[in-house]
């Protein structure tokens, strides 16, 4: 359990350090993401971004689980 928490902590630190560069990626503005904007109302549902992130996380879990 402690090993898992240390790994999660290191991942969080790495993402925090890389955030200025990660913010420049077009994630969240991909084709297939639903955006509805009306006066006084805004709705955003990132379907394509969620599928892409899920595929990457699944691949990494498969890779490290071997």
C-alpha cells in the first residue's frame, strides 16, 4: 500500500511540474467534444478527450502490470 501511495505522489508531483507544458496541449478542445454556449448558459462535455485519456491510462496500466 505504501509503495502505491509513493508512486501516486510522484505522478502528482510530475504532473504539477509539467503543468505549464501540459496546459498547451489541445486536450479539451478536440473534435467530438460537445460545447453548447448560450447567453447565460454554458455546457461542456469532453467525450473525445475522455476516451483518449482512458485509452492512454489503460495502456499504461497494461504496460506496467506485466
